[in-house]
C-alpha cells in the first residue's frame, strides 16, 4: 500500500513539473504579466515543496510500517512456537499425572491405603517396573537375559555343596539336658519298661538322654448335660441339672488316640510330631503368620522355644516334601493340557564368595494347570533359561503375559503360546482412569463383550468344541472390530489428525504387536481368555512377601516354594492343606520313604 501511494505522489509531482514547464513556455509567449508570472511561479514552488515533504513523510511511514510488519511476523512466529511448547508441556503434564495416578493406585490401592513406613526394602527392579517398561516399549520384546536379575549370578550359598568328611556317630547316652530351654505347659513322662528289656535278654546300664517330643493339640470339646424334667410339690414342671458327685473322676479321656503317644513318632531331624509340624506349616505358608506371631502363640500356650528352631523344623519337612514334587510336576506338564504361568519378585539375602552379605532381586515363578488341578512354585531368576529348563519338552498350550522370556515358546511347533487379555485390558483401564482418555472406553467395552462370551461358555457348560464354535461365531467379529479400530486410531495419531494420551498409545501398540498371541485362544477350547488362574495363585506368595519383607537365605525361599506348591494344589483339588500335611508327615514319621507314592495317595 505504501509503495502504491509513493508511486502516485511521484506521478503528481512529475505532472506538476510538466505543467509548470508548459506554463513557462506560455509565459514566454507573453500572455501573462511579470507580476502574475512570479506569483504563479511562487505558488507552484510552494506546491512542489509541500508535495516533496509529503513524499518524504510517506516514505518514512512506509518504512516504519514495513518494520512493524516484520516485528508482527516475528511475534506471530514466537507465539506459534510458544503455543507448540505449551502443547508439549500440557501433554507431558497429562502423561506425568496419569503415571502418578497409576503409581499411587498400584502402591496404595484404589481406596488410598498408604504405607506408613515410607521406605521400601526392595533392591533392584520389580516385575511391575519391567512390565511398565515393556508396555512403554509398545509391546516389543527385548532381551530377556538382560531384563532378569539386578545381580550378576546366583549366590554362592546355593552353589555346589561342600564335601564333608564322614564322622563317627556320637555317643549321646551321657549328654546332659540342663541346657534344654524348651518347656511345654503339659508335660508327660514315659518310662521305659525295664522288665520287658530283661525279658528280651538285654542288660540295663543307665538312662540315656531323653527324647523330647512336642505336639500341639487343638480340640473343640462337646459337653452334653442330661437335664431332668421335674415337677415340684406345687405341680409346676421345669428342667434342672445337678451334677453327680463322682462324675469328674469318671469322665473319659478327651484324646481318642492316646495310644499313639506310647512311643515317640517324630518327623526326621526334629522334635515335633506330624501334627505340630503340619500346624506350623499351615500357619506360616497358608495364613502368612510371621515368626513373631507364632512365638507369641507359643508363649500363650506356655511353650518356650527359639524362632530358628521353627525354621529348622520346616526345612527338614520340606526336604521330605521335595520327594513328592516329582508327582506334582508330572501332572503339571501333562501333554495336551493348558499351563498358566506368571512370576513375581522377592528380596533374598545372599552371601557372596568374598563374604559380603546383601539383598538381591529373585523371582518366584507360579505355574498352574487347571486340567490336572495342580500348582507349582519355582524359585530362581527371571531369565528365559529358568522357565525353559523347567518346561522342557512340554507339548500343549502356554498362557502367559507378553514378557520377553515367553516369546521363545511362540516359535515352538508343539507348544502353542497365547497371551492374556486381562493384561491388555489393564493398560486401557489405566489410560481411562489415570490419564482421563475417554477414547479408551470403546476398547474396554469391546473387551467386555469378549468376556461376556466366556461367561456364557461357563454358564451353559459348553464342551471344548462348542466353546470354539461360540468364539468363532461371536468373538471373532469383536476381535476384528478391536484390531480395525486400533489400527485406525494409531494411523490418525501418527498423522497428527487426532491427539491421544501416551498410555492409550502404549495400549494400542501392546495389543497390535502381540495380536497373534492374543487371538490364539479362539481356536483352543480348553484355554481361558486370561491368565487370572496364575494371578490368583501368586497372591498367597505376595502376602508372604508383604508380611515377611523377604527371605534371609535362598534355602528359605526354596522351602517356601515347596510348601506353597502343596498348599495351592490342595486348594485346587478342594482338599484341606492341614489334613494333607498331617497325612504325609504321619506316613514319613512311621517309616515310609516312597514320597511320590504318598503324595499320589493323598491327592488322588
């Protein structure tokens, strides 16, 4: 605009000068007087001077306008950059808030329970941290051997056993018992029949060190009082009970198996009966009772003993139970069945070769077979070799999450690997609940329809063939819709046509990158849609971890794995763990050593 005005002004000046030259020519012709001519020239000169001043002012204003326009363009660029930066920061704030909400919900629960201690004993990375990294990596598998433990190798305490020179049996006949500090409230002394020894041709020399046997007996006593219906002198009838004077002395013993205490029947290497050891095992590994609470209960029963004694008894009991693990593993890995597998972390104290003691991160693998109704706890690290060696040549279906260690099984011809839909749904729920992304709701609703199909399969008691037919008829259209919507939303997000939260993007990538394993359950009638069977079996161990905080040795973690295997297997078989342990240790203390057959008899 300024250039156009400048051009018009210059043209006006040129025209004025041209007109002045014409007038001067006419003046020379003598048409005007000298005074008129000078006056006219003066007017023209003033007009030219005004026009020149106007032209300079116009030029200056045009330059200022151009500079202002440049400043305005620069300000617009700065504003655009600031808006972009604000958008990025808002996106990061939204992501961090969602991550904080997810972290708080994981740590404190949905109802806001907080850990009052404010500290954690965990060393290294947990499974949840690795799983979050895997989800943030959009479901792509890394190197499982790198994602394992936070330490380099297993503790030397669990390494090769040391060789010990054989020692001659010690003579315990003259050992004193004054240092024995264990005393129970009820004390029964059994004397040896010396006459029977003489009849057997044996010569009595002296009493040796006595054998102490401890047992816990919990009894619910029923007292039945036979009341009499009477009539008094006035003819009024009512019920009354008057005890007999000799009733107390004539009552029978409340222990029906009193004869079992005639001879000591101890669990090997312990001073406890099968009943007491079973009670200790159930209290610790089924009810997650700490050693401090167990000692308090012992004191209430007037029993004094050291906590380490309990640990030693449980360790020797686990040594006998290990013989029965072969039967459990054989049923667990039965060909053609479905195995559900998951793992969780635990802190374990180890002793290195140089004598240093510290806590390291170890893992407890939980494997469940719902067909044969068995559960197995496997202690070790989180590397692929651990679960690969355990499963061996298993031929069947393996249901897991999408952790990298399980990716190997997708390549095996005789093992079908499927992934859990509950894990995939969990990320969408986090996107909706923690990141407030409403676009995740449609995927949650579609997954809910998949679970509706599975609920109908259970409700109508469908066979495996009927389950596959129902899934192909009802679930496949839902799965196709899920994949289509996920691909469309990812395409629109990548092209910047729509903005989605970081968590929803992770959920979509997790689902699409593991689609083959997530889709695989449709064609297998005896596999469930999720891995919740293994998740439920993990909870007892997480209760132990919460109450105990960790294990003081790797042998202690292996003892826990052994007992939990039988506790959870009894739950699946709808049997009482206490009755199983009592039956098992009763047979072993009676002299049987065929542990595998004992387990088979008790869990048949």
